[in-house]
């Protein structure tokens, strides 16, 4: 089979298309014929060596994918041809976190495309407990574009319990997580403020539902002027300097949830101001299996429609990753492996 592989960390030069054997399902696994695989900032961090990998190379990248069962192995639940979405985080099913249905923070967890071979290949072997069925008649690309980023966004909003009609600042608004967060917030009738470092993307954010857009360069001053009392909720998909600046914008007893360290700098906080203003900071890692089931329901019923920036064939994955690296993206880039779009 054709696979997009990383044969060592550290450079885009280590990425190649290679022919590998079709994986046979291991214990509790099925083999999925991949339709689509979504690209994520996580892929760039893995290539750069900024996220731990399995250590076994070549590694097939791709954490977000959909496809059809090609070999059900010993599964009693799935048959050849069933269409499925793959939950990106591997989990043991036994540790205290898994027993509480918090699979993304499993004590022995990993990620497809990072600690196990992922979906940027014609076939992938996947644990059957990571599979969620999707309707056969509908385009599996839309589901694929929702698997990782939309459940991350949904999980973040659930973590801080954003109430209907709230005012919310979204940082990193133009990426997969950000565009999903905007749509989910508009469903809650929130007033959505979006920060971006790319003025040319502001119009697209407004089309998507942003009530106000602000350039990250003068975000603090501009928002302090418009919201002197502060902003009650912040959803941050960036980290670093923007994270540190955003903390200053929270109301007393305000809430910030964050899911990424995309920027190089570490986030910093003035602890004195943080406790005296009684602010609530909450980390959020991916989403749970229950979040994926719910997002799939949203996509199936049309309640959520992921923003797809572009679709590339598997052979052009490197080019697509460069587009992501150069921040030329609005929404999600999909790689079409066997699917049609
Ligand atoms: Zn576990």
C-alpha cells in the first residue's frame, strides 16, 4: 500500500511516500481502508520533534481519519464495508481515567499518527474500541474534518461550561479548532470575538459568524477599550504570548480554557493578579469518545458543518503540510486517500 511516512524527526526532508505492506489487524484490531485523513498542527509538531513519538520509524503520520472496514479481524461488532471514524487517542480502557470515560487523558494513552501508525496511508490497523460508525450515504470527508478539531473545540466549551448568550474571545480562530469553536458558540447564541494575526482572514471569520474580529498585534488595548469590565470566557487554541496577553482580558471570576502550545513562548501569568481577580484557568486535552459520538451526530443532522480549506491527494501531502506550516489555511485541510470528494 501507499503510505506517507516520516523516517526520522526534525525535518520536512524526512517525509516520503513509500510502499509498505497492508497492516493485518492485531489483537482487538480491525484494518480500515482509509477514505480521508485530516491534517493538524500536531503533525507539524511531530515532524519538528516537539512531540514524543513511538520511536519506531518509519512512522505513518495522520491522527484524524475515516474509512471503511477492510478486514474486521475477530471483531463481532464490525463487518467489511462498515464506514467508521477513528477516535484519534489510543487508550487502555482500564486505568482510572478510562474507567471515568476520560479516554484522551488515559494513563497509558497515545495518538494515532504519533505513537502508532496513523491514517496517511491506504490502510490502517486500528483498535476496534476507537471506532465510531458513520452513515454510509453521507460524505465521510465532512466527518473526517470533524474528528479531531471539532471534538477538541466541543470539549473545551464543555470544560468551562459556557452559558448561552455569553461573550467569548476565540484565539487561533482560523484553524480547525477555532472554526469549529466559532460554530459551536454561535449555536449557543454567544457574542463571538475572534483574534487573528492575518487581517485577510477577518472577512472569512465574519462570514462564519464572528461578531467582532481583532488583530492579535493590538488585541489587548483594543479589547480593553471595548470591554472595560473584561471578557468572561476565552477559548485559546494558540498558547504562548497570546495566552499570556489574554489572561489580562478576563473579567473577575472569568474563565479561560486552552488546548495548545502552538507558539514557541511559554505562557506566563501574574499569579497575584490571577488569584485576587479569582480567574479560572482550565487545560483541555483533545476530547472524549463521547464527544466524538456527539459531534458525529451534529454532522449527521447538519447542526455542525466543518470548514474545509482544501482537499489534496495523498501524493501531495507534503505540499499540504507546507500550506499548514505557512498559515495559509482557513479551516481544515483534508487528504483524500481512497474517498471521493
Ligand atoms: Zn487508560
